[in-house]
């Protein structure tokens, strides 16, 4: 298979507050005929240079809720990939 999977973010928004911090709803659409069982990796960065994991090897459900526990994190970038 030489076709790269397609992944597009639909929405990234703060939706409320969890037990330890804000909740961020990440919504995407990923397509490929050969996606693995848990193909999605989500990451965040404050500077677009150093990326940290949000979720590694998660299902292609189209939605993930991330609870931010870092009280200093208020501005960030999100990226994702599908395998």
C-alpha cells in the first residue's frame, strides 16, 4: 500500500472542566482502506517544535476528549496522524 492515510481535524475546542482541568474535545476524520486497529496518534505543542503525546494508538472514533492537567497550559497546537 503506497497511499498515505488522510486525516483532517473537524474541531478542537474547550468544552468544559474535568476533575483536574479543562476538557478539550478533538474531532477528526481519518480515511484509508488499510487503517490499523488503533491508528490515531494525537499530540500537542506550545511552540510547534517540541510535541508531547495526548493519545497514542487510539481507535479511529473521530473524537477524543483530552483533560489538560497542566495549569500553565493555555495556548497550544494540536496535530495528529493515522497509520
